[in-house]
């Protein structure tokens, strides 16, 4: 039986494969695209993304090569392999079937998933906003004993 960590890894793998289906991307570009596709809800941090990319490369789902980013910095670019396309198809077919069975639409651009804020490496928009507000409140509050 898969554990919660296995399910999170599998979900992240599928989301990354879906992003790479549109074309090669460097790691930061993948993270930004996931954030965009989730309507600013999903934020994948480096500590989760790069191990996932390494794991998928070891499985043969993606390959990487060095290139220059848009700002002329050296970056590792990742792209899908045939095995990765097959894996993406195998992962999305059960989801497509289950969504269709309950009348939900499916599109290659719909990635709207909210994860608990306690998951390592993942932070929801609500958790980020709450943290920012708490930081502002603590900075705005005068120290005790001062007027």
C-alpha cells in the first residue's frame, strides 16, 4: 500500500511531467510554471523539485542537458523522454476516467490542487499569506516598554 510520501512524490512527478510535455524547461522554469498553472496556489520548493527531477531522470522519464537560460546563465534543462510520455499517459488516464465518471471536465491545462501546508517542501497560498501577515504584525508592533 503506498504511503502518503509515495503519493506526494507520484503527484509531483505527474505535475512535472505535465509541465515538460509542453517543452524543455530548467528547474526554476518548472517551479514557476507549476505555480502559474495552479493559479498561485502551489509552490514547489527546491528541496522537493530537484530530488524529484533526479528521481525521474534515474527512471528514464526525463533527460537533462546543460544550456543557457533566458538571462544567459548556465542552467540544466529537462525534457520528456518516450518513457516519460508513456508514464504521463499512464498517470493521467485513471484521473481522466474518474473525472469523466463524475462529470468533471479534464484539460491538459487544468492543474488545481491544494496540498496541506504541513507537506515538506509545499506551501499553499493561504499559508504563505498567513506567514506574511504574521511577520508584518510582529514588525509593526512596538517593543514592550516603548511608547
